[in-house]
C-alpha cells in the first residue's frame, strides 16, 4: 500500500522522482553504471552535479556572486561551520559577536554550538510562549559578524513572515524545512543552508548558498573539512561529495521545474496549508497552537482540546495509531513537544491533505 507520509524528515519525495531513479538505478545516461558506482571526478558524474547546481540556481534565482556548495554533516554541522568561518578568533574560544534569534529547538541548538566559537547574543526569543510566534527582530549589534535566524521552525510550526532588516550585517538562515517552498530573495542573505532530507532529497547532503565576500575568513586552526574557502575552491570536490544525494536532488529540481517552479509550488503549498488550517480553526476537537501570522506552510502541529492531560494523551496516541492504519503515517509530534504534526512538504499531494482532513473529521465525530 502506498501511504501518505507526513514525516518531518526524512520525508516524502515526488513519486515520479523515485520511479525515474529506479529506472536508472543500474544504468544512468547510457553509461552502464549506477550513479553510486561512478567516480565523482569522472566525465560521467560531472554533468550530474552541474545540472543539480544549475537547476538550483535557476529555481531559487541565486545571484552569480553566490557559491553553491554540496556538503555533508546535515544542517547541524552548519551550526558549527557558520560561526567557525565568520566569527571564530585566531585562538579557539575568543570570537567575534554574533546575534541569534531563538525561535525553537533548532535555533537554540545553533546558538549553543556557535557559543563555542563566537560571542553569541540572543537578541530575542519566543520561548515565553512555547515558541508559538516569531518575535520582533531587534537591530544587530555594532560589530556583529552575522545575524542568524531559523526561517521555518520544523518542530513548532512557525515561519518568519518577513525577512528581518540587518543593514550591513550578513543575515544567515537555516532554511532546511522551507527551501523552495515559496519564493525567497536570496540577495537579502549572506548564507542560506539546508539539510536535504526535508524538501530536497535524501538525507546526507547539505546545501550551502554563500555570498563570495563571506568566504575565506576562517582562522588557521579550522579543520579543512569545515572551511567554506576549501569547499568553494574545489567546487564541493575537496573530498568525495554525497554523489547519489546530489543526483536525486537534481531529479527533484527537474520535477519542480516541470511543475512550473517555485511560484507554482508556492501556490499549491498555500492551498494545501489553507485547507488544513481552516479545518483546524473550525474543528471542535483539534486546534493549531501557532499564532496566525507565523504559521508554517510546511509543518503544521496540532493538538486536541481535551482539558485533562490523561485524556489528551489518550486521544493523541489513538489518533496517530488509527491514522497510520488508514495509510496516513508519521503524524506524531516531535518527541520534545508531543501532540501531532503534519509535515506537508512540496512533494505531499493535495489529495494527501484532503485524506487527512477527512480522517480527522471522522475521528472528531466519534471522539
Ligand atoms: C531537521 C532540521 C535540522 C537538523 O538537520 P540535520 O540535517 O539532521 O542536521 C536543523 N534545522 C532545521 C530547521 C531542521 O528542520
């Protein structure tokens, strides 16, 4: 049975992409080899990575003064690479200032890691209300090496409703769970990074989009694998890149382009999210804890209204189990926040959202 997979990541991929990858598994482009078997420096692999980069540049409108890097280590390694390359001092532990906005667990982790290399200033936080909104973004401090935000907060289901103004301080953003979900003006950012396994492809590849002038500031003690300048100079081939993941990302981008690109997918994403939020807002059992202006299009947490905790837990456990039996899988909320969450990334068809709403209406009817 093919299911509707609401996992936050690794997550649903477009079916035509999986089918194409299957058809090309043992022989891609008439080379007689699987992509997994190719030398990353071969003439057979070169067009694959080049196509992925060209499509990403085209779809996101990445200006020519930005480098695109395909790295490993997930978004989590960027939590270290960003401060190491932009703020770390000549000796470990004595770094420049960097501002962070705390909008959830990933933002908090990013700041915590940065504090090992930089003088981190948490400018604002929405922790006071369980991260259910995005706080106003204060101006950067003078001398900030950069200003970090998490654009879409995968666990709590919030998203920045606008790009904050940071003047000449480079804005750095984790866009792991919203890359290519809506148009984004890349030129407003110094660095954008995303783990692939939410909206781009399989786990194991991290995309980094970095403005040229931010490359080359890592102190001498920075490990080679963690230096943007080395990866940029070698076109992501300093060591073996995640070859197969880059190939799948290329197929996903091709699928997205054929669909009409980012504007077209954004329209679909808004339609899917509107359907789901309007159901939640009208339900007598379920609700969204997130304040309206900041609701994510990609990750939608929801809870039941039961007033005692035991009843709530019982309902939510039963919901996740009964939904799975109907082929609506991975609807449990993050282990740290509980409740439920539907992740409806680019590859989730609108029929999946409709099927989920139908199931929820029935569940609500019988409680
Ligand atoms: C999933 C996620 C991460 C962690 O990604 P890894 O690739 O597992 O390191 C970081 N930030 C955000 C916003 C995420 O959604």
